[in-house]
C-alpha cells in the first residue's frame, strides 16, 4: 500500500508549490505592466491550486486542461465540505480561462484595472483548502477535529484578518513570507496585497491600469483566411469572423470584460 505522505508530497511539490510560484510570478508581471503574461500566470496559478484540491481528495484531473470551471465542477461534488464559497468566483474563472490562455494575442484584449485585486482574492479564497486533510488527520493521531478546522477556515474572524492564515503544514508562500525582509520574492508577494503580509492593509494606494488593444487580424479582416490556415484559432474567434464576413478594418481597442 502506498504511504499517504508520498502522495501528499507529490501534490505539494508538483501542484501547490508551483501554483505559489506562478502566483508570485503573476504579481511580478503585473507590477512591471506585462498584463498578458500576468493573465497567463494567473490562470496557471489558479489551475494548479484547483487541481491540487482535487488530487488531495483522490480525484482525477486529466479532463480539465486549462478550464477552471471544469475543475470547480469536480471540486463541488467532494463530500463533507461546503464549497459554495467558490460560486462567486466562477465569472472570474471563466474570464481567466478565456483570456489567460490567449498567449499569442489572438483576441482583442483590455483590462479594467482590478485584475490584481481579483487574483489576490481568488488565491486566498481557494488556497485555504489546498492541503491534505487526510494526512493531517493521520499525523495528529485522530486528535484533529476536521469539522472544527473547517469552521475556522470559513470563519468571519479569519476573513477579517486574512493575513493571519497559514496552511496547517506551511507551503511555499508561508516560507516566502517568513524569509528575510530584503527578499525580493517576499516584497513582490506582499506588494499592495490585502491578504498576505505581516499585518492587514486597511488602505493602500492602487492605480487602476486601463488598457485595450486589438490583434492585427481584427484590424485587417482581409488577412483572417491567411491566419486561419496557418494558426490554431479559438472557436470564438472563428465564429466572430464567420458572423462578420463583411467587417471593415478597425483600429480601436476592445475591452475583454
């Protein structure tokens, strides 16, 4: 029989810890205004956190690919835990699934300026459950009160002081937070972050970064057929050109959402 700690170590190292790194990378990209790279790393981070939760409960992640709401559907049927807190995040997950995958600038893009705040909220919300409750219960020799711990994770007290949360067994983010104050990783993680740091940030200056840009085949619709023969395009892009066969060149940006 496979020892549980071996499975947990695999999930921790290959999913949760990598998700932590993707999260920090996303924040660094946002800070230097690489928005497309920020969205891709954001998608990668959330995707791995969700897959880790499924794996901790011995589920199968092979059918998910990069579709976050597919992952949510698999999570919502996991027993003993009320997953209703994920529902408000579904629109955000759909947004990331759609535009985070756009690594080659195939769709019109734009930002509303709250993308970093949305990511921080989503990561803190789902990462609380990104740990192996089975192993915790085994290691504590049945002294672990699962219901009491779940109550703590969903408590108003914890939501009011999110910076006080730490995984039962520290993950990569916890190690970064406990690192030297001069750590560049730590500075990126806590920069304008309402959820991670030594204290709760009640107020901080945050400048919204509004943007919009259009890929060339939208500006010059006559090249679409050339592009379509040589590049894999999403169904939504093909449908747009199918529905707008007579569209004229345009140059204005289109906001994503």
